[in-house]
C-alpha cells in the first residue's frame, strides 16, 4: 500500500507542475495586482498595491494565490492567511516554503496568503498606541482598520476569499497579533503569536488572560497559538509567555477557545519565527490532514465500501465542523483516491465520481480531463475519449492561465 501511494504521489507531483507565467493586472478602487514569475511550487508570487485611507498611503503587499485559484469555480472560496513582516525576505521565504510543502502534502488546505511589510519608520508606529499630532487614531488602530475595513473585505468581495482568517506575527507583530486577538476574536479564526509580548498599552498580561478566560468573547471557534525560544535573547518573551500560561490553565478556558503554547529549545529570536510555523499549522488543521491518512491506512484496507465518494464528502464535512470552515477536496485527495479505485482496483465508476467531484470545485483544471480520457481508453470507449478530447482541446486553447509550454504539451497529448 505504501509503495502504491508513493507512486500516486509522484504522479500527482507531475500533475502539479502548472506554472502561472502570466501578467494579471486588475485596477479597482485603487487596487492593483501584478503577477511575477512563479517562485513557489503551489503558490503564485504576486504583489498587490492598495491605496489605504486608514494607513494614508499606498501599500505594496505580497500576494500568493493557491495553485487551483485560476482553475476553480466561482463558488469555490479560500481562507485568508495574513503574515506580518513580509519585508524580511529570508524568513518570509522560509514560511512560504512551509505553506508550500504542507499544502502539497495535504497537511493544510489551500489558502490565499497576504504578506504585510513593515519598514523601519512604520514598524513601531503601526504596532503601538502612539498617535501622530492631531490624530484621533493610534498607529495600531489604523492597522486594525486597514485589515478589517479595507484589505479583508476586498479579498472577500473580489478574490474568492471566505471568512476564515488566520494571522501570523513575530516580536512586535506578535504583539500586534495579541492586540488583534483581543479586539477581533469574533472575526479571526487562528491567531499565531511568535516571540510576542503583552505588557504594552492597551494590553497587559492580566487583561489578555482575563479576556481569554471569558467565554462571551468566543461565540465562534478561535485558536490561539504562541511560541518562544529559551535562549538569552528570548528571555523577556519567555518570561511573559510563562506568566500568561500560569494565568490561563486549560481547565478554565472556554469551550470555543483552543490555546496552545510552545517553547522551542535553543531557538533564538529570528529562528523561533520560522521554526514555529509548520508544527502550529499541522496542529491547527489536524482534522483536515488526517483524512487521507485514514483512508490509505485504514478504510482502503477494509472491505469494499458502498459509496466511497459520499463517505469522503462526509469526512470533509466532519473536519469542516471541527475546524470551523467549509473545506474543499484538494487535488491530492481527488487524484489519490481516483487512482486507487481506477488504476489499482479497476473500479472505474468510483474513479469517475471522484474526478467529477474535483471538477465541481476546479472545472478548469485540465489534468482532470486527461485522467477521464485515460480511463475511457482503458474501457475502450472511443466515443467518450473523443468527446472529452474535444472538451480538453477547447479548454486548452481558451485558458489564459497556462504557459505556452503547457499548452503545447497538452495539444501534443491530444494529437496522440
């Protein structure tokens, strides 16, 4: 079974070599998106210019769409992940590569990722209670309003984003995560504060811990993660982290609040940032990443199932209920299970049903049609082969989101 699954995964890896070499420029209400060459395997490497009334400037953000974004149905929506400090290129690259790998391995669902930069001039201001002269709003209030009144609504309105929000910050932006958790827990689903602190107005350890213990603050599921290293340069953050844990014993936490602290041995201040992200993400989406594992090492070893596709959909629904977000099947889910039933078990009807499920979410993902064609070939159903070849040909010629190399590769396949 392990060998079979590895072969399937290698095949999926080949399918996933879709490169988004295109330039997409959308200008609406001062917002511009520009796509650059692909840097990550499953995420685009775009930038977004947004004229912000609250920040009183045009801000350039990093924007990363997941692999299926341009091939998905209008009804297919994605969660939002906001990562602060994206100007730290090396650390940010580590974190993006973590998302890339974990998405590829179905450890986390696909997400739209936004990287928020902080420069030397605005880093302290936008994460503090400081007010400029004659200003009624502090810097951190302006950042809060920018996120929840400008950026997030635009992503939800114009870019297939849903209402599931994750935020990640480190050091001063770890404090920003704590502040936003305190102010916006009803609108945030996952908050990750790395080497953050609490003892700065308008927060304090006592105020934040009392907030976490009050169940009325969490009508919806909310997951709060914090981490710190134990080196000397992390000592201040470690002290505050330990004080918070003392005040928030698990037995006292509200039922809708999941809180988890992590102490990374020997990690320094910067290392703690990128070192903490992968295990936290795996834990946050454990119900999702256990689905395929359970299928290959449990369900598929048992007797024949009556309706595998309905059972799989029910697994997604259960995981969705636990996480608090409507989950979609990933490409790996679809290709893995379709290949198991089609190539290994010769249960082509079930294989077609899994591919049909994939097409409901990603109707323009062309490799689904290749798989359908190959199954019909095995069944010697030439009429259906020709029918799906024509569909694939039309979609290949009209799809603006595939490279010329990929287009020519598909046209050569259709000529075989």
